[in-house]
């Protein structure tokens, strides 16, 4: 089966709708990446505090932040349902880890 020809006005409207969808998706990704960076910073700060004043409360807070970070990173690597419904193939963009981050992951400062 062949599709009916698309008028220039319809094509322009579809392009505008897809560009708006892409802009919203990019804004959501940027917000999530900012939140991930913020959580990483908070975890690092709390770890430094924890070793200065060994506190169970700080340990629990670190664990909660790490769980939230893990959930966000997992979500970032999975395509969202709104992308699957749009019919547009979207591939998640992974940010490269710095050598220092990957080398020190799991160790305490």
C-alpha cells in the first residue's frame, strides 16, 4: 500500500510538531542530567562529611541519594513511553564518564 501524497502545509505542520516533541524531550533529558549531577555532588559531599563525623544518619541519606541516582540513570538509559508512541526512533544519548569517575567508583574519598 502506498501513502497518499502529503501537502506542503501538512508536511510543515508535521515537522513543527516533531520539532516541538524533540525540544520537550531534550529539555526533559537536560533536567534529568542536571538532577543526576546534583545528586552526585551531594553524595560526594555527604561522603566527605561521613568520614569526618561517622554518623549513621549520613549513611542512610547517602544510600537514599544513591538509590535515587541509580533510578534516574536507569531511566535515562531506557527510552520513554512518549517516544515509543510517536513513531519516531529515538536513541538515548549516553554521556561519557570521566576517567576519574570510573576509576574511583565504589571507593571512598
